[in-house]
């Protein structure tokens, strides 16, 4: 009995550990996809204006809006895909930083341009003393920080973000840029159209769920197969326990002559040791692997646990019911 309980904990802990590993890879893959898109999330929109206007007009309309907050705006150059004029309002998303710091609110009000560059451009910076500069056009722009992810490379590594002062933004025309806005929450297209007098608004990342190029399934196919294997393994544990304990509950039934009690005792034991194994494996996994969020992992583990113990209840009840003594 003790050996069976130990093996159950070990088996379940191993599956939970692998589950954390897969979710850490999913987080890492999602991060790389986001960084490849200049750190724009799935909630980003591309805004096409009705007519050419100064970028300063766009940022003023954003500042004047009480309904749109906590956003980043990317004015991506049509001539150079690696150049983006950046503007932020409120608590906007920030890319991972290798060193230095990202833009603050004061940088958008300054009369001087400042930049944050990808880690591949670090060696190209001019650094006479303690301050690094980016040679862009006929000017040297102070660099606040280096952005990128140390664990993996992405297209963000070659990007140049420039926080243009108000004077600079008044000299830049919207026709020369692709305008994208991204927040910590989703905004309605009607609100964005109304605020910026836009001709059209569309999502940067298509919200598809089919197994086509660019979908979640195509981006995480190997991870999905791994999670399916874990689900099968976890549910299979219910059948393995039932097979391993048939002789035990036959003896218990012979002694107590109470099928309901036997079913409950076996279900309680499985629930306890299966739960202990999941907790142990998950805790060890979270220590070993780095996760940016637990929003996907925890619900998956909890639901898998509930389904496993419910399945076991019906399996063990069916096995006990097949015995000659009636309920």
C-alpha cells in the first residue's frame, strides 16, 4: 500500500513537473512572437487615418481622450522597418531590457530625442564617456537603454525606438508611418475611429483559432501535443490505480461488505495522493523553470486534477459494482 501511494505521488509529480516545463516553453514562445512584433501584444490595432496629418496632432488627440489610457503607440517608418517613433500614455507595456531603462513620460515632453535600441545595435553605439549615442541621420541621439531577451533572440534586437520631443513630432507626417496602438486592455474599433478620425482600424494580430499559419495551434503545435500526452497520462493514472488496487478493495469488501464505503475510501486515497503529487511537481517545476504568468498553468492543473478524480470515482465504482455483492 505504501509503495503504491509513493509511486502515485512520484508519477503525478513527474507529469506536473513536465506540465510546468511545457507552459514555460509556451510563455517563452509567446514572448518571442511578441518581441518579433516590436513588443506589440495581441490587443494591438493598426490605425489608418483619413488624411495626412502631423504626428503631434495624433498624440494630442490621444492625450485628450479620457477613454483611452495605458497605451503604447508605434509610428513605424515606411522607409526603414527598424525605425519606430514611440509614444506612451499612462502605464504602457514595456519590452524586456538588457540594460538601462525604457522611456518615461518626461521623454515624450522633451525637446530632445532619446532612443532605446535592440541588443544587436549595442556595438554600433558611440560612447565617448558614460553616455551612449546613436548616430541617426545627421544627429547623435542619447540612448537610454538596450532592449532584448537574454534567453532568446528576436526581431526586436534590431529595432530602434525613438521618443520624439513635441517639436520633432510636429515635423513628422502620418503618411510616412504605419500607426499602431496597443494597450493593456482591448479597445473597440468604433472608439479608436472616433478618437482619431480614422478611415479604418484593424487588429495587428488576427484572432484566429484554426490550425492555420499564424494561429495559436500552429505556433504551439509541439507544446499542444505535449499537453495532450500529459492529460492522457494523468487520466491513465486513474486506471492504473484501479488495476493495482483490485485485490485490496476485494479484501476490504469481503471484510466490511459495504461497497459504498470501499468506493469512498479508494476515491479518498487517490484524491489525496494524486493531489500531493500535483502540488509537489508543480512547486518544483516553478522553482526550476521561469514563467512570466501563471494564468494558464494554474487553471490547467486544477481542471486536470478535478477531471482525474471524477474519472477515478466512476472507474472504481464500476469495478466494485461488477463484484457479486450488490450495493
